[in-house]
C-alpha cells in the first residue's frame, strides 16, 4: 500500500560507512526505491484485473517478492538518509495503470509487461553493480548484495513471464519497446527528482 513507502522514523541509529560516495549512493537508493514502488503498483494493477484468474497466484508470488524489495529499500533510505523521489505520486498512478492496462489484454499482456519491466530493471541493476564495484566493492558490500539478489529475483520474474506466453501478447514487440522506454524515462527522472 502507498502508506508503506517510507517509515515515519526520521533518523537511524545505524552508522553509515565512512568514505562512501554519498551522491552515488543517494541516486542508487532513491531510484531503486522508486522502481520497487512502481513494480508494486504494477503488480497491484495486474492483481486487480487478473487476481482471480489462473495466473493470479503467479502474479501474487512475484508481487510478494517486490513487497520485500520495497521494504528493504525503504530501510536503506532511512539507514543512508536518502530522500525519496518527489515523483512517487506519479509512479503510484502510472504503475497501477500500466499493470491494470496490460492485464486487460489478458494473461499474455500482463506477462509481456512483466518481461519488459523486469528486463529493464535487471539491466539497470547490472549497471549499478558495475558502478559500485568500480567505486569499492567492500565499502558497498550490503548494497551490492541487495542489488544482486533483487536482480536475480527480477530475472526470475522475467523468465516466468516468458514461460507464460508473454511473447504471444498482441503487438508484443511494440508493447515491450513502449514499456521499456517508459522504464528508462522513469529511471532517469527518479534518479534526479
């Protein structure tokens, strides 16, 4: 739910590692929190349309993992004192509409959306992993571990989408390209705003 986005706790008793590149960490945590928030809204939209269908339990399983991802990035925001993107209200509506809209195309449409989004996010996570390794893998050990695990979960969701006929969705290539362009724009904006 939107109320679970960020804990009301204003400070953390945790010690942030010395010598971290704060602007890089802020950008990574902010955009990843926004992405996981958006993913939660996408799956909420898909469940609103397909929750009682045969694919409902599969969508719910992926959504449960996304809820865990969002919780972790909410915790990291507090620990590293990172502000959320100002665009969360936009991602709330856009994510739900994307999820519900793709689900209105049926199971294949929902799975095509999943493939497009999860492929984009996996690529994005890989880029972040490279950045943090170049910075100093030991300093960023916790964040790296988190991103690697979540990337693997996203790749699993991608593969689930393919296994459930994503490529058979109407206008699959066009739909996938449009969704991925939207993801790139959302990433670009959420890192900065």
